[in-house]
C-alpha cells in the first residue's frame, strides 16, 4: 500500500521554492498588478517571517502558495492524491502548507521540510533571514537584484578561483547558441524581467501537459520539466548564486523523503521543539549510496574479430542502459520506493543517490547487490561488475559539517572521499557473492556443435549464436551471441531513434515485439527504441496500445519531451543526453573503420577531465560545499560531455564517431587529422564552458592503419592519455605522435609551424627532406635525456648538424625569400631551444602525414 503522506512530502519539498521562479517573473509584492490573489496575500504573515526592517522576508513562499493554488485542479486529477489535502481546517499538513511554511513551520512535518531545505543548501536558514536588499560582490545590483543576478558558474570558485562567468536564462538545450556562460561585470550583464516572464510562461504551458494518471508518472515528469526550466536559475541570490534552483529542489525533496522514512522507523531519534526539528546526537538518517560500473572500456572495444566492430556503438549504449536500469531497479524496489530525484549524479558508469538509512533499505541494497552481481556474471562472465556501497551520514547538529562513520563535523568532500574509498576496496573483492554461491563450482558443459562469439570470445552452443550479418555467405559469416547481436542492432538503430521506451514487464504485444529491443537481464528492464513518427503521429500504431502501462518515455538529446503522450496509464516522460547517438554514415549505414579512415590513417582518441577527484573532494570553497552544489557540479559536467559534445561533433559528422562519452571522459574514433581537430575543439569549448584554464582536460591519440586491431589501438590511446596526464601537476596536455604537449603553451605553436611547413612545401618548393632531418635530429634529444638519467655525457652534435643543414639550404634558396626567412628563423632562433626543437619535430610529423593525406585526396 502506498504511503500518501510520503508522496505529499516529496512533492511539497520538490516545489517548496518554485515561488522563486514565479516571483522573479512577476511584479513586486506591493504592486497591485501582480499575479497574487487576495486570499494568498492575506496569509502572507503566516508564512513569511519578518526581516530586520519589519517587512516580510522570504516572500518567494507567497508565490509558491500562489502557484499551488493555480495547479490545485491538476493535482486533484491524480488518483487518491486529493483526499483532505486542500482543507486546512481538517489537515494542517496539506500540500499547500507543507510547501509554503518551510521558513515559518507550525507542525512537525513542515519543520521536516525546513530541515531538508537546510541540508540541501548546507546553510541553516532557520536562524538567518534572507537579506533581500543586500548587494553581492562589487556589483551594485539595487533593490531588484534577486531578479537580475544570474546563475554564476559553479566552476568560478573551485580551487580558490575568482571567476565571474554566469549563464543566461533559457530552457535547457545542447544547441551552441546560449550554451556558454559570459562574464558579469555590471547589472546590465544580468537577467531581465522579460526573460523570466518568457521562461515562466513556457514552464506553465508545459506543466499543463504533465500526465496525471499516477503520482509516480506525474512526479517524474515534473522532475524533468523542472530540470528543463530551472537549471539556469540561481537557487538563492545571496549565498547560493552558483547553485541551480533545480538541483536545490531535487536534493531538498530527496532529503525530505529520507528524513520522513527514517522518522517512520525511528521517531524517537528526532526532537521537535519550538517549531524546529533536530536530531539526537549520533543519529545518521541518510545513506549516500554509490555505484561504479567497472570494465567499461574493455567491454566496449575488446572484441575478438574486426568484422564484429559494428557492435561497438551498441555496446557503448548498452552500458548506459545498464546503469539506468540498475538505478531503476534500486529505486523501484518495494522496500525502497525512491524516485529519480534521489539520484544526485549518474553518468560515466557511476551513480550516487540519497536513500533513507532504514533497516529495510539496507537489507534491500544488500539483496540487490548480490542479485545484480550474479546476473552480471551470468550475462557477461566477469567482463562487467557493478560495485555498490554506502556511507550513513547526517549534518552536524551544532556545526556546518557532516557527521559520518566515526567522524564529526567534517567537510562534505570527505564524505565523498570515504565512499570512493569504499567502492575502490570493493573492486578488490569482485564477484565475492558469485564465488560464494554453490552454482559457481558446478561444471558448465557446452555440448554438441559450438561457436566462438567473435566479440566476447565466449564458446557457446550453436543455438545461442547468430551471424552478425545474415546476408553473408555461410563460409564468410561471423557468429556472435544473441545478446551481442542485440547490441549490434541497437547501435544501428540508435542513429534513427528519438525515444527510449522502458518497461518493467515484458510486453507481449506484437507491435512492441517487432521493435529493436534490448533487455537488461540483471535489472529486469526492457528497452525499446522509437523514432519521432512512430511515437508522435496521431494514427501511429503504438499510440493506440492501451497496455503501455508503467513505462518511461525518454527523448534522446532533445528536451521537448512532452510531445508524445501515450494512451496507457502510469507513463512518465523525460529526456536524456547521450554522447554519440549519431554516427558517420555511408549508404544508409554506419561507416566501417576503413571508411572512416578514408584511405588514410585511423585515429583513436581518449580524453578526460584533470584532477576531477580532487575537485570533488576539496575543490569547492567551504562556503559553497553543499549537496545542491555537488549536484550542480555533476550536472554541468554531464551537460557538457553527454550533451554538448554531440554539438561539437556535428562539424565532423562525416569523419568522427563518439563511441563513449559521459561523466567527464570521451572515447572516439575517426580520420586521424579530423580527430585531432575534434580534440582541440573539445578542449577549447570546455575551457570556455568552465570559464578558466586551470580546470582542464587532457587526452591522447593513437594513429594507426585502418586495419589495426581496435582493442590494441584503444590501449595505445589510453597510454597516450596517461602520458599526457604525466605532463605536470597541472596536466592540461595532449599526447600525439608520442610527444606530450601542453594545450596552453605548446599546441598552438605546433599547429602554427605545421601549417607553415605544409604551406611552404605545397606552394614555395620547400623540400620535404627538412621534415625528415628535424625528426631525425630530435631523436638525439630524446637519447640525451636517457643519457642524462644514466649520468652519461650528452651528444649535442644535433645543434651544429641542424645549423649546417639549414645554412646550406638557405644558400641554395636565396632567391626564394619566404623559404630563406623561414629556415633562418629555425636556425637562429627556434631550434636553439631544446623544447622548441621537440615541438618542431611534432609539427614536422604532423605536416608529413597531412601532406601524404593531400596526395591521397589528389589521386582519388
């Protein structure tokens, strides 16, 4: 039986600060033309505490109440949700009061939401009134600053930074226009009331489209709608101007639910006194649960046959579905019954969520962990494992820090570090539950005719294998396991898919059965892909299926997610960013690696953010450390890598494929020269997105022949990325042609001289031999470094060899002024510096390959 009070608390907490959005789009409280009704205005004194000037403080709560009165009819459509909710005389904890009274609570449940609000923000506003007329930083915003101040980038203050970039006000999108933050130097750089009005109108218009046939469907769809419209709104314009309203609403709702469920189990652990709810000493009512999917990179690219490379994209997308499905299984467990709003972060094979620290929840996690581990073993034979663990915690009663395990009043970053260490230790006990089970040691025989899966290398009976391309002749066929064929088909269909429809039960409808489907057996989840027409055209077959119950409909890389309502009950609607859903095409199919290389070399690229662990643990300044801030930071990273990266790739749609992108890293393949440009664009746009150079991204590229084994190439790219991160403590580097170069100081230098080499060789008759000479002499520099390590004398002859060679070349090219001047600059300046000589060798190798590429193009 559902706990209706729990639903009311969650929804009230999710909407408790929606009034901040509404207030900023409306006229002031004293303006008679505002949207506030007289009945709402008349009870402002009950919900707004007085500030130091004797005026109503926290006036946004009045607009929260106004919004709830406007949506009352919508809420009453939700089955079993409206009983006695709107009669304040009979019930002092209506949805109205729970959401609006959090700054002046009059009941224990209202005080619980106030406590959750504090925990989310990391600031106890129960004892500090909002300074509505104060100023922030050096900018004199004036009395309406709460409407003007934008969402400052959460990256501004990391590692004691002094950035001042902020995001504009717009609905969430991965389009380039309006994506990047801009510096704010004066009030004119802030937000206009008109923009708030337009954004609010868009929100209200889409709110009316939310499904109301079940609470779960309504709440999850609302969560996605809030994400779309409040991601760019500052939660608070005094002390949380770098935290989005969405992340504050989401984490407040999660905390409220956790506190309520823990209170149901252990009510004596709370103290309610003077309209304040506090915890007894030592009580830790919330769990920070973490999950980490290990084996991602090897699972994607470690394939036994090159012909099976068509499965790569599908296998990558399968991993995203796997994590999503595991999260669904956790939150839908009957003893947990959480929401997607409990998930603080999910991307890049990792997830973190807030759950109640109850015996039922901990027992459920233990069972889920064992079950998922065993299912993953059956499905993937040790290739993939999900490590899960949790840390109980509470905000310190007397301080501002976190109490967890046996530690008191600690920084929130140390809580994340403790969980990360627990997850790392889990990796040393992989498949512990599998090894302890009786079935593990039973003989697994494969009788009769057998085939070896060309992707996994697993030997299996012939009835469990299928040809990856049925059109091939029998003697040329490549066989894979049926589940691998599903993954390959998934990748092929992904390019045309606009929606993912997810079910818990296996629907038997013939139309559904004929769709591309991927089952996540370890989570009991079934996923189907649909294109736009199949789901939105009025007479589409699928829209007439009334058995479309209890499903999730998510739009891929598009936030216009309410365009395809289904006739079934219990559906929720949302959107999901996914890096690389589109692949380079030829004749209506994905290009092969050979076709991507286009007669030249293939590049394999790997990149990720530098020192991200350190940023999470200790990067945020103390005043900004809160769960809302961490949620905002996580969202911003995922927004870039899972969402915007697709926009960067559009420039290279014929030559580059993103095989994996999410969290903070990228794995891509493509034509070598275009892939270098792609990497440089990622680095440039990431620096622009975070608004600074010291939060950086490093990477490495392996350049190989088009028939080179992809698994080995990915390994080489991984080595190159590792070498780039060994550049210095700051990292911020790129490794190409075996040399690590700094993005900030070296890459532009190398690229400039590469262009000069190419231009002079193509147009001014500069000999290609100069490229070979520079590369050869540069090898002596590398050899000298090894000699220096051994204490041997260095060989400096490369300097006079270079000078002699260039002098003779200049003598024979006196009449070609551009060639003469170029060589003179190399001899007398650039090549006298050891580091510049190494960089010049990189430029020479780059130019050499590009010239070869040009010759190939000319001969086609």
